[in-house]
C-alpha cells in the first residue's frame, strides 16, 4: 500500500492531518495486519555472497581482505557489514507504505555519543552512509535483529534476549508517541542529552555511561594530532603512517586537496564557511574505518587555524544507499533535492544526518572529486561508541532500549510518523511480531555468516 504525498510532489507533507494519519494507520492494519510483520521468508534466489562480492568491485582492492577479516570476527560483526543483504531480503516484503527518513543501517553499534557545537554531550544515531527515505519497518527490524545477535554474542539465554527485544520494540512505540505529542520545534531540536533520563537506567548502565564519557575525552582532534601528526620545521603538519589504518596518499591526490577543500566550503553554512576559510590545509592521509565501510575511499585532512590550533576533518566516500541499490527503494520527492541525485550522494548522507539527529556537526558538507562523491565532517569530536562485548545483561538491556528510543525520536521528525503511531496501536501484536521477525532474521544472519566464513576460506573474496 502507499500513502501519497502532496500533489505538487515538492513537499514531504501529507494531504492528511495528524489525526487523519493516525486513523489511516489504524485502517492499514486490515490490509497489513501487525502479526504479518513477524513473517520472514527468504526471497527466491537470494545470494548473500554475490551481494558482498558486488560491493567489493568498486572498493579499494587492497583493503577487501581487511573488510573480510573484520566481518569474519563473529556473527554480529558480520551483521554490521551486511546492510546490503538485509535490504535485498526486505525488498519484496510487504510494508505499510508510510515512508520516513531512515538510517538504513540502524544496528546497535551505529549509535553513540558525541559533542554538540554547544559543547554538550549527546547520544544519537552516528552513521548515515545508507540513510535515505524508506519504510520505517526496515530500521526497526534492523535494530531489533541486531539486539538478538548481540545478545547471543553475550551468551544471554533466549528468553532473556526475547524480553530485551520486546522491551526495545515497546520503547520505540512509546517514545514515538511521546515525540509526536511534543511541539514540532521540540521534536526536531531537542537532543538526547547523555545526562537525561538517568532515573530510567540501572546503576550498572550509569557506570558504563560515565566510563564511556571518560573515554571520549581522549577522542579529540588534539589527541589525534598528538598520536598521528608531526610538525615540520616550518610549522606544517604531516601525518605519520600507521599502515594499514593510516597511509600517505598518492601525490596526485595531494594535488587535488586544496581545490576539493574549496568546493567543500561552498556547501557549508555561511558562518562555518567563513570559519573554514581561515584554516590552512597542511596534509591528507588515507584512513581505514569501520567494518562495512572498509574499502571505501576515506581520508583525514589536517588543518591549522590562525592561532596554530589543529582541526582534523574526515572525507568519506558516499555511494548509493543500499536501500536504493539492493532494496529497490528509489528517492521520493518532498524530502531531499532530487536534482542533486544520484550524483551527489554526499548531499544525501549529510542531509539525512541533519534530519535524523537533533543536533549535528556544523562542518558537514559534500563534494565530488574525480567522479567520486564524498562528504566531509569533523573527525574525533569526542565521539565514542558503547562497547557491547563488555556489557552485562542489565547494561545491554538498557542500551538496546535507549537506542530504540533514539530511533523513534528520529523517525518522528518525518511528516508521516503519525501514521506509524496509528498502525502500531497499544496492543501486544506489534511487539510479538517484531520479536518473532528479529529472531528469525538473526537465525538467517548466523547461517549467512557460516556461509561467508566458508566462502572466504575457499577464496571467494580473493582479490585477483
């Protein structure tokens, strides 16, 4: 089913009021019962290994083995790198038809803390490479399946995992409703402060929050500069190689850097653009990041301010979202400027980030270099992730629930979110269905992981 946008196709608003959207969501249960959300059937001819190999074709071939190695660590690490597989698996699955701006890869490790421009520490979604406009169910299902896999990696019993998944699904519903009850401005710009809601967290989780905040104090440009930069006699900054994570770039890339920086500055807000104009670009290095992103073109850029201060930006390649490439969900009018797509995928990434986050990096910008799309952002802005592998059951339960809360708040910023609220209702049907789907898909991911490890051992991903 579908829910039409305004007739002009230029705005993401619905021709229906919020109350009418809620009622339309309730009516949608007839055509798409909530219990059907729990059904997972592998699509005919699914080829997870083929999907991964197709992703490798456009990546830096010298890093493909590293990506395979990182994804081979365990089923949860594998799942982190397989948003494309899940998009393909969901492509033919029925949905309610109410789209929102989605993360596209909303697993547990893609949430974390960072410092806002006002110097406050906030918790939010922190990865937007696959973000686009798409079915709300896809984000919820990706998050909940990651809860199952992460819970299994912690050796939690199945009934405890199911309980945590159900609580997370319920938290999404409750906090979507709470967000929709707030004024629109608050819905958009009220951040999830790290200090907020502490009374709802266990003492164990509060201790973990404090530990993560403490660790984030070392994840700053100053700390990166101390560990990875050297200062030459003339004051110029130079990256020190630490292969394979950090390596010097080719001379031709160095030569392109200043022009690329100027192109990037033109996409910034005027105040940040003026700030950026006062920075001197000293050096560029290639850097390997993440699990699923390994092999994409990624660089770090060292800049100096007029007082000798160091600012480091990250330049990261942006390709088509897997939601579009493998899930078949094409860009919809009314959300982003479609005249910039498909070429400016960096624009898609930073635009969706600004929508999904209550407060975002002011240095977000986009550009194209030598036919490749990129986006730019601050590097090491006290950003830190919570280490799931060290969590005890109480911490893990709290963390999963908070991620669901943040996802709900992000979805609530899209105009058709009231439809979701009406569809979910208040009964247990939605929670049971999503829990059932998450467990079934986690089983699928574990089976895919076993196939992946075997294929890797047989040389299926060998660079030729």
